C-alpha cells in the first residue's frame, strides 16, 4: 500500500489527494496548483477537475446520487464528502486498494494542522457529495 499523504494546510485535503494521485510530495503538489489556490480556504470540484485534466489525463466529476453511488468505490476516485459538524467545509479523500486515504485522519479530534496525521480508513467519515474519476 502506498504511503498516505498528510495535508499541511488547514484546507489542503484536495492538494494532498493530488499529491497522492500524482505520486509527488505535498509541497510539490502545492506548487503545481499555485500559491493562490494552495492558500485558499476552498478547492471547488470544478477547479480540482480542471487541474487534474490539465496535468494527469482525463477525469470526470459527478454528483453522487443513489443510482451512481456504486462508482465511489472505483480505484483512484477522489471524493468530496458533504459539509457537516465534523467537517464544516467538507473533506476530500482518495480511494486506494479498497480503502480511503484520508489526508487528516485525526481531524476533528485534533484541530491543530501541525499535528495532522494521514492514514487509511475502511469507511468514509461522511456522506459523499461529488466524485472525481479518471477516465483515461
């Protein structure tokens, strides 16, 4: 199993998923997305999709509904879970070898980003809202 990637910024879960997908360190992925995006408090699905399509091949995004929910278990899928009390801005995770790579697995119990840890979980920690899947 690949080593998980820990996010280094409060809103850096998308960058950590990019780093994981590309097989590069977090800081390299942050440079690739640009300083403005890396320091933003939001990484919209459309922006993540555009970045991936410009660097990593062809991806498509979809709104997760009951009829297409089975697609969230595809290898390499990046998922955005819905905002909740635990995850006030949502949270990105990526599917790898039947598990979810979580870039800040000890959140919300540890709210200090300097103490963030990444790891794998067998279940999503919230309800999936969007999926981003590589198609080529």
